[in-house]
C-alpha cells in the first residue's frame, strides 16, 4: 500500500506537469474533456474485465452524483491553477487537503475531533498563508484555485466513502471520467472558443497526461483499499518532493524560504492529525 501510494503521487505529478505544458495551447475545458475521455476508456475497460459496467443505476445515487460534481470542480480548479501559477506552488497548497478532509468529516459524518486536532488544523492553515503570502499578489490567483482544487478533492474523497461498498473502484473512477467529459464539453460549447489545432509536439504531453492520470488514480485507490489507512495515507505527502523537483528542474521555478517553511508546517500538521486519528481509532 505504501509503495502504491508513492507510485501514485509520482504519476499524478507527471500528469500535472503535462497539464501545465498543454495549458499554454489548450483551454481548460479541452484538457478536462481529454482527462475525462482517458479515464472512461481506461477504467471502463478495467471495469469490463472485472465483470462490471459503467452503465449502472448506482451511478445516479446521491453520493455518486455528488462525487462526480466534485470531480469536475477539482479538475477545473487544478487546470486553472496550473495554468496561472507554478507547479511548485500548486503542489504545496494541495498539501492542505488532509486538513480539509478532517473538517469535512466533522460536517458530513459527525466525526469527533478533539481540541488538539483543531489546533493542528488552525496551525496548518497558517502554514498555507505563509506559503501563498509572498506570491499571492502576482500569481494571477493561481494559489486560490489550487486551494479550491484541494477543497474539491477533499469533497470527492469524502463522497467516495458514502458510495456503496459493492461499487468497484474502476466504476467510481469511470463515472468521474464521464462527468469530466460532460462538464468539459458543455463548458467549451458555452465559452464559444474555437477548437485548437493539435500539433505533433503535443502528442507526448497528452500521452503523459493519460498515463499519469490512469496510473495515479488507480494506484491511490488500490493503496487505500490494500493497506491500513493510517499507515498508507501519510504517503500522499510524497507528492511534495516529486512536484518540487519537477518544478525546479524542468520549469525553472524558484522556492522561497517562506514557501518551504509554510509547507513544513502544513505537512507536520497533517501528519499529526493522521497520527491522532489512528490513535483514536485503535482506542
């Protein structure tokens, strides 16, 4: 489970990098449609091989529909964030997701969170403020969309918990892909933008996007089902070194002391929350 989670984060960063490269030539809606199309092809095939079908009435259940809406919102926010600011900053801000999941669990599932975890959440958000503070004014609000992406991903993960257990991971991921296709197509038609002319140089980034999305989403789902959540979940933070390394080496991005310090605070807060949750579950 730990290995699968680490692999997942590496492939998701590769997909983020491809989105950032392609966003200069393609609208967010075209990229969202492409991501959804890839998810439908891949996870539809996996579901079929497993004896399941994407055309299942459970896809129209309240939890599944809510998850699909969150999937669209997460994809839109992430694409806009990567288009408007650095990969490093987006990767750092998204690390606030465990904090948001904990708050969401309190609201949606009435989970009990003690004073120590609430303090950790507050400190974690102060870390986010430290991250975006030096660059918030000149990043075209990219940091804001990165935070929206983290919020939407948190909602998606919480909604996944409410989907019936008998629904497979491939079905859930496939339904999310259908939602992205529909959302991306409708948004593109409403925008009235002309379809771009694909270039041969765009083929490789699109392939990386498809593979990164497929392997990343499937691996993280498998990791959460195979391993102990309290042990596997903290390995989501391996996305951080992968994202920073790619941002610095391939996009010539620069990190500030405040960004690094804020990220350390966010990660430490998230790990502490997971540790407290694990202790509470065992007791």
